[in-house]
C-alpha cells in the first residue's frame, strides 16, 4: 500500500487534498477555530484552549487574536511572545514556524499550499505543501501575503500589503508586490 495523502502532504510531495483523512483533520481544526473565534476574550485568553492544543507548539505569552483561520493547526508553531493580529489566515498544509517576539499585523495571510499548474490535476485536488519559516523579532505589516517555501530572517520587516514570494534576509525591510528590499 502506498503513502496516504496526509503522509505525502507531510513529506512535501504532490498529494490530493480531496481525501477523507484530510477532511477529518480539517473538521477538527474547524471546531478549534470556531471555539477560538467564538469565546469571549476573558475565556479565550491568548489562544482558545482547543486551538492551543491543536498547534504544534505555543511559546509563553504567544497570542492569536480573533478572528483567525487555519485548515489544520497541527503544523503551526509559535515562539515566545509571538503575536498574530485579527483576521489572519495561515493555510498550514506544511510547517509554519513563527519566531519569538514576531508580530503579524491584521489580515496577514500565509499560504503553504500550491495548486498544480495543469488544470485537470488542479480540478482533481492535486497540490503540494511548502513550509514557511519566520524568524525572531520580525514585523509583518497588515495585509501582507507570505507564499509557501519562504523564509524570513530575524528582525526583518515586511511592509503592509507586501506579497513575499522569495526569502527575506535578516534585518532588511521589504515592500511591494512582489516584495523587494528597500534601501536606506
């Protein structure tokens, strides 16, 4: 018997996202996300209990504002003091690591899945998952989009609305679509 679609997804291989096991995992995440987004702030705390349990790792004082969305959750790791502002979406088909002290503005979107370029294969649900790694002390402005396969170095700044398609070196500022380094 070959690898399951979940195993292929985890291995970074092409997989079919229309799959009973993946559907069940998405349903579990939907329940956790719903709880997080629905709880009164005092009951939710920094992260709703079910969402906290679903995440791969949650550092001390990490916070996720509501509303928030992710399809799986188990691929998300937050460092100490990481902050995700309201309206953010992390499509975590691959590992997403957000370093300590990193701040994500409102409506930041992180997209790990990449759909197949062939229309027939795309209709069949074929996609590949690419990880995203965000270093420590990074600031990502509101509405920025981070594509799969990207690494953002420590203390970098991503301007509001930027679309990050390539790695960002540590300590630099990027802006625009596609994001490019700003000098000075």
